[in-house]
C-alpha cells in the first residue's frame, strides 16, 4: 500500500484585531502523527509566522475606527490610498511564486488607484471567452467592462462602498489574514463590488445602461453564484461570507455594517404587489446566518441577528435574535457573559436562558 503524506490546514496568524483564534493544526506525515497528543503542544508551535507584509498597527487602528457612512469623502479617499499602499506591499510577496507573479503584477502592482485594482480583478473574472457571444472579441468587452468599473469606482459614493466593504472583510472575518485576500480571492467581495457598479448604471435610467446593469447581474450570478438585482439599495460595509447562493431582490433595502453568510434569501412572498415594495428592509449592524430566508416587505431592525436556516416573515425588533420560524429569542436580564454576542444562544437551554416571544410565532 502506498502511504501519502497527509497535510492538514494551517491556522491564520494570531492577531489582536479580531475574535480569539481557535486551536490550530500541525502538519505531519501519516501515520506517525500522534493526534491525541497534539492538543498538548504549545500553541506557538502550531502557528506559522506572521506574513512579512502584515498590516501596520496604525492602519489597523484606522480601519477599526472607520465610520462606514459618516466618514467624509476626503477621509474615504485617504483611506483608499492607504489600502492601496498595503495591497502593493502584500502583492510584492506574490511575485516570488511563478503561480502568482503575473497575477500580482497585472491586477495590483501596475495600478495607481484602489478602484483600478478592483476593476481589473472583476473584469478578468466576468469577461471570459466562453461567456461572450459569437463575433465579439472578449478582449474588447473586457476592456469596456474594466473602464466602466474604474469610472464607477472613481465616484465618491461607489468608492465609499468599496473601501467600507474591504475594511469590513478584514475586521470581521477570522479567515482573512490580509487585505489582498478578499481583493483577489473572496467571491463575496467580488459580487458586492459588481453590484455597486451595476447599481450605478441602473440609477442612470437609460435603457442601454440598465441593460448593461442586468448583464453584470447575470454574469455575477453565473460566476459567483450570487444574485443581486441592480435596483436593490445596499449600504456600506457589507460582507458576503462564502456567499454561494445569496439572493437579494430588486426592492430590498440594506443598511450599513452587515454580515451575511451563504444561502441567504431576501425575497418576496409571491403575493402580487402591483409595483409596491415586496422585499425586506435590513437595518444596520445586522447579522444574517447561513441559509436564512427573509420574505416580504418586512423589516429586520438595527443590530438584529437572524439565525441559520431561520424563516422570517414578520418585523424583527432592534438587537433581537430570531430563530426557527419567526421565533424571537432574547437573553434574560441576568444572563452571564460566558458566550459572545454571536453564539450565546447555542450554549443556552430554553428553560434557563432563553425567552420566546409568543406574539411573533
């Protein structure tokens, strides 16, 4: 029998900026590795050294304090320049590998603005030769797409969304060790940026512009498995984590600072509305768990948490958790601090620490 080495994943570097890091793993050969004793190894032996281009503490502090909606346009532009500088530092490391050298040079190092970097990345992903109609030169369409996106990202409103979304990814995602990761490799980040450009075109109102917006929606759905109608209204600092299967309807309204996982549906009930709003409104600071569904013209208010696979067809009050089918869950006043704000309900028992709102069932 041929025994192949078993490589187990390496954890991200310890960083003070985000939630506590879970226990890491060690690389070893199979079958000599002692799995039962691995937990006794010092944690510093299990973690790789931090990357050479680790985010400077000053920039990290600036990102932590960045106001997604309240920062001035000048502050947004200044932050975009700092983010680009850091991206170039990180991209320089990629030039040492023949697999990533061309990517780093083409998509990051040769550009002079954050918007141009992201425009180049996105155009390369959604303008493939097999996605272009017969007789159309894919290079011509890719260049047109690149220029359209770069133009949109140069506007204050779209640049704010781009900067805030990138910061949100870095600040809240434990798997994000650098700013370059979402820019090059996170399809949720890519999908929301395509939406921002498409929304800009949609707002112009002309038939050709709205057709181009729908083209971008269609391409993003095909490539990223994320379907966001360009007419939807989405605030700043939005992260689509994993992102596969997310659907956001045309009359949805989303606030700022939103964390959304895969398979989320913000849809309609199917009842005729004759032009009226038929999709949900999501407040700022909301977390939408994996596989949850919010239907109809209802409001999930600021700071609420919709649990994984929940179904919501009623309004959700501020800072409330909803699970199951329209079941509102609240911590008791005497609740302890043994779990964080995201996971406390998983360590609770119904009789001890959870109260259900019967009126919402």
